[in-house]
C-alpha cells in the first residue's frame, strides 16, 4: 500500500452546517489538519493503485459534497 499527502478544498450544498457532518467525520478519520475555511491538509492517505480515483470515490460517497479540489504531487514527474 502507498501513501500520499495532499491539500483538499471543499464545498457542500447550502449553508446548513449539518451538511458538513459526514465530510468532517471523513476528515477526522484521515487525521486532516485544518487550513482555514473549507480547506485541509491530509498526510499519509493510503491508496493501492490510482490515488485520484481512490480518493475521489471515497469522497463521492459523502452526501452534500458539491465541489472538491485536490492538490497533490504527481507520481510521474513530482510536480503539483
């Protein structure tokens, strides 16, 4: 299993803070560090083969998530 660190920016439907509960649980489960409003840093995210597909599939299961932006190093050339 591989691990990766990345920054995550997110937005949920509406202004109801309850819409963020499951996303906040996901962030807590992955020991995310808060980086301001709607942004977090995650270190050592475990994945098997395709980081983007795997983290996207995990986040897409969370209701009310409207937008997710991921900033991570590219495995092939080391660029963000």
